[in-house]
């Protein structure tokens, strides 16, 4: 635990090192810029003294110009230091950005590696081939299910035989009262042909229906009274 804690602390220090360096450089740069402004003011002041004494007191004017030259030399050094610090700040910022970009890219690579795991192109090809085989099998099964009839076809001859047997049974039941049994084929032959004429009693049906309707109307009238 302690190793992990100290290790994490060391890693954090390494991460914060560029920021601290940039902060220190900017503080130093701010101090040099203040010194730059101070030297420029001193140079302007010494030049003013020299101009005021150039005719009346040449010694004072000469000394003022000498001090101005010294300030100019210090200003040149300060400007050089400022330029160097600005370059260092830029370099550290660029290096820090590059490092952070590289770390981000490494993390992305590690994440992709973890996602892929032990996956290889052979595994991908095998998986895709298995998927294609299963898809083809699914289509074959679907075609087989839709093309195969659910029930066997009905035997028409057997159906006709069952129908004839039922007709014979019904006819036998009807003939039990007379004690005779007539085969279906004989019963059909006994029936008159459709085109030979009308059946007996057919013409009396309308008359019987009219009588029934008349009796019904009379009964309704009596009930109404």
C-alpha cells in the first residue's frame, strides 16, 4: 500500500513538474519585464540630465551619458533574458502538450488492445464464416418448413368408399322398419331420372301450403277478437 501511495505521489509530481516549471519561468519573466521598464525609465532620465547640462556642465552631462550607456547594456542583457525565458516557456508548453497527447494516444491504444483482447483476423474470418453458415442453414430450414405439407394428401378413393358406406348405413336404418335392406346401387336405380317428368304429389304442395296459410290467418283473426 505504501509503495502504491508513494508511487502515485511520484507520478503526480512528474505530472505537475512542467506546470511548476512554467509557473516559475513566468514569475521570473514578470520580474525581468519590470526591470526592463525600470531601465528604460533610468535611460530616459539620464538622457534628460545630459541634455540639461550639455552646455553648462559638461562633466555632469558626460557622467549622465555614461550611466545611460550602463543602463543600455543592462537593458540589452535583460531583453536577452526575457527572450530566452519566453522561448523556454514556449518549449516547455509544447513539450507538455506533446507528452499529454502521447499519453492520451497510449491510453487509447491500450483501450483498443483491451477491447480486441486476443482477437485476430483469423478469429474474425472464422466468426464471419460461421455466421454465413448459420444464415444459410436458417434459410434452408425455412424453405423446408414452408415447402413440406403439414398433413398427408387425402386418398380420394378411400373418401368415396367411406361416403358410400355411410349412405348404405343410413339406407339400412331406413329399411329396418320394413325388414328389407336395399343396397345403395339398387336404391339409386329405383329413383326416376331427372328428365323423365315431375314426381307424383309435387303439384299438390302449393295447394297444401295455401290451405295452411289460410288457416293461420283465420287463427290470428280469432285471437285478435
